[in-house]
C-alpha cells in the first residue's frame, strides 16, 4: 500500500469484506509524532483504525445500495481506497476536534 493509502478492503466472496488498515500511513505517523505518552499514542491509533473501518463500511454500504446504478466495471475496493486516502490527511484532527465539542 502507498504511504498515503489508509484502508484497503477486499471482497471475501461470501458477502463480507476483509479490511486492512495502513498503520504506516504518512499522515497517521505525523500525528503520532506529536504525542509522547504511550496511552495517547494508543488512543490516536485506535481512533484512526476504527474510524477508517467505519468510513470504509459507509462507502461500501453506499455503493451496495445503489441497485439502479450498478456498473460491472465499478470497483468498490478501489473506491474505498481512494476515499480513505483523500481524507487521511485531515481525519485525526477532525475526529479530535469533533470529540472536543461540548454542549453549549
């Protein structure tokens, strides 16, 4: 996987997908370098892994629900890869910002 790639999914052929999160993503590594404590590093890694998996699930679900627009040449796995690659640069800061919002 490219250094900017975030998530790869593969159709298992049984109606399920296998997920592979790139924990060596350049943007994730840059974010982890900002933290010194092991606990905080683990939190950021978990936010990234689970968040990317949820994003991948959302992309898969979106395209599977488009019954009227089925395209034989469309590759869901490639769509997930491209979408997660694009968002990976802002993903952790976005998650942390949203997580810090309180009730007004």
